[in-house]
């Protein structure tokens, strides 16, 4: 393997290392057990009978002008559900108080084999309230009691009287979907301008995955702008935005589930505000909730109504893409070329394999084989280039010995270019194919951590391919390694080391003064992978392990059956002889002419110095 090929490998290694350092989880999971033990027991919600609801209902539309609904300390919890969702509503504020997804479990319940629906947030974690000025004060409807004027199996209507009018909030679940229709009606409020009514939406998602720090790290607010398209707030730091464009929808996104609010008429007015904050160290929520999501959105009333569609569900590409509203943009498949590779190559193949029900581990194996077959011509070129450079090593060594001085560097370079051209070898032939593979390597690095299909899917000793696979718990944290041993990470690092050792024999170019020792760097990289990938998705480590293993097998097969070093040496010698015999008739390339001109000028400068 020549130095340029190794340079390509090191570049890929450095990029992956930087990605790993940026994505390295913190120590928060270590305190989980202690914090959870100290948390207060949550009050279980109880659904009230319809007869009790009817008795408590008040005809708010008949209240006297100037009256407001009563400010209350707490309200009643009322539940709606369909085949997918369980949603609790609170009469205090008429808000969505809690959301449960029937088909999914939290990691804690999954590991303990408990059959409980996953809870995205509970009563007290979220609110959706109206904010507007009224008689020299600002009204926040989350503090006021709403009355239930109508309730069916899939629909509930809340009403609150104010200034002779009524604020009506209607929620309706769609059958067998993750959707909730939401309508706000401002009826008979002549003294309150609808342009001044804002929607304040706040949510604190709860921990649902194995590694809390990783779940928090990828959580943020995403939004789609009418003119500028998709964007999002920072995932790794607190962030704030005052929108300068109309918004088509706003999404509160975490690792594998999201809440997406889409108005039917859009948030047309400019100036909607969004912020995402991490809870402070030492606070109770810092160890049980992801982040504080908060948005204040300008409503777009049509007549006296503003209507919305609310999605509470998984970050599944096929499902999000089915809405035809660019919801799938919230999936972090990378940017630019990396995202295109994932969307139009990796995702379709992976989805096809998963739909065959062959098992997640086998699906990843077949995906790896397909990608490696696509890249096989590139690996062939890399190997042939490596063999050619190995054959030329004695002549390259002779040139290095012939021109040891820096002043002769230009002359040495010209002769090397002639040697490469006559023999049909190129020092870039190994580097360029490696750089071509880099987009796929980096695309997959983003794909597997974002793939919902891996969540809570076991394979061999890994109980959940979306999280790390632990074969041994250390009992204490070792920075930056962690508190466990991931076997797939060890296998990945081991095969990478074997691959490095196998290629080290082809590392023909001598160590240059002042240059880093490439062999040492290549041996250090697999060790670094053990530390940086230990907390990563087992599916990702498994893919890289299989990919490197296949590369080793392909190299052995190519070397054994397809590339004969002796025949290649004879072929290169014949080509060199043919080219050398006709070299005088061949026109020099522009690059050679420039090299000769630079050499001439360098020699003239040396002569002038010696005078």
C-alpha cells in the first residue's frame, strides 16, 4: 500500500474519529438509578365517567360579559384513545396533558419485559395554551378551567367563557393513525383581536431509550419554512430563534419519536419564536426529561377558527414520508451528498430487506454485501495499485538514493513521474478510490443511529441494535470508554487491526524526515475506535465489523485468484520498455514542461548564489 492510499485511509479515520468525539455520550446515565430512586411517584391518571363529566359541564357561553373561567390549581384528566394512541387531556387549560403510544415500549419496560405503552410526556410535562391581552392584563389559558361540552369515544370539546364570548378547543383522534385534529375557535370575542391571539406550545419529553445522554444529544426543534425550507435549532446547545419566514410546521424531535404540529393554513405571520433548553445540573428534570421545548406561534384564523393536525409518533422514514409534507427531513441522515446516498441508496435497499422479515442482523449483513459488491471495482483498483507500487519500490528507492538533497527534489520528481508513466502505475490510483468510498462510509455513520427499524430489535447477544451491546458491566465509568464492554465494537476494532497489518507489508515508501510514521498512525486508529464506538449503536459497529471482514476476504480472493504479481511485473516491464523506446517521439505533457521549467529556474538560482 503506497503513502497516498494510506493518506486516504487516515483521512477517513480522522473524519470518523471527529464524528465519534462530537457524538460521544456523557456520564449522565451513571446517575440514572440514583435519581430515579429519588423521584416522586407519579399520580396515575383516572378517566372519569361520562355521567360525572355531564354534571360538571357548565354552559360557559351564557356567562355575563367580562367574566372569565375560574383559575384553578388542578383540573380533571379525561382520556381518548384509538388503535395507536392514548391521549390524556386536562380540563385545566383544556390541554393535551399526556401521550402514550400503544405499539412501543420504553427501554426500561422492554428490558424488564413489561407490556406497557411508551409515554412521551405526562401531566405536568406539557401544555398548549392561548396567550392574548385582555383588559390591561395578559391571559394564559393554561391557568383557567375549561368545561367539557362534548365527549365521544374519539372526540372532546372544551369551552371557556370570556367577555361575553367563548373560546372553544376541539380535539379529535383519527382512526388507526398517530394523528390528532385540533381546532381553536374564538367565538363572539369582538373586543379581542384575533391577530393578538398566540399559541404557546411547551413540551418536556421523558427518557425512553437506554442511553439518556445519546437521546438528549439528538433532540431539538425542527421546522419547515414556506420559502427557505427545512431547518432546525442546535442539537448540542441551547438555542433560540425568532422566525423571519412563515412556518409550515414545527416538530419537537427526539431520537426515535416526535410531536409535529402542522396548521392547515400555516403560521403565516413572521415572528414566531422557538427555543430549546437543557435542564440545569442538579435539577430533578435533568435526569428524567430530555430538554425544554418551547414555541410561541402566530395563529392564522380563517373566520373564527384555526385548525391543526398534530402527529405523535415514531421517527420512521416510511411513515413520515407518507404524509407528503417533508416530515422525513427531521431524520438526521447527514447533509448534502451523505443524505442523498442514504435516501436513494441505503434506505431503499434496507427497507426492502426489512420488509422480507428475514431478521435485522441478516438484513444488515445483506445490505453490507450489496454495498461491498457495488464498491468492488474500486477495491480492485486499490489493490492493483498497491501491488504496482510494491513492484516499483526498488526503482523508487534508487531515485531517493540518487537525489538525497532537497535541491534535487524537482529533478527526482520528474524522473518519478516518468517512471510512473512508463510503467502504467500512479501514486494517486490508490488514494482516489479510497476517497470515492468516503461518502458511503460517512453516510452509513449517520444512517444506522437514525434508523428507527433498529430500535429494540435483537441480534445474537445484542438485545437492542439501536443501542450499545454490553457483554460485561464494569461497574464504574472510564472516560472516554464508558462503564461496559461492547463486543461488536471489539470485533470491529479487531478486524480493522487485522486489515491494517495485512496492508502494512505493501507500505513501500520510506519514512521521510519530519513526516509522521504512517504505520504507527494506522495501528493506533483501531485502538481509538474501541473508545469512540463503545457507546454507539450496535447496528453501526456490526456493520463496520462485517464490512471490514468482507474487505479482508475480498483482498485475499483477489490476491489468490485474480492478480498474479509476477505476471503484473512482466507486463509493467514490457510497457516500460515500449514507452521508453518511443519516449523521444512523444510530446511532453504540460505538467512535465512546467516541472522542467521550474527545475531550470531552480538551477539558475543556485548558480547565482554560488557566484
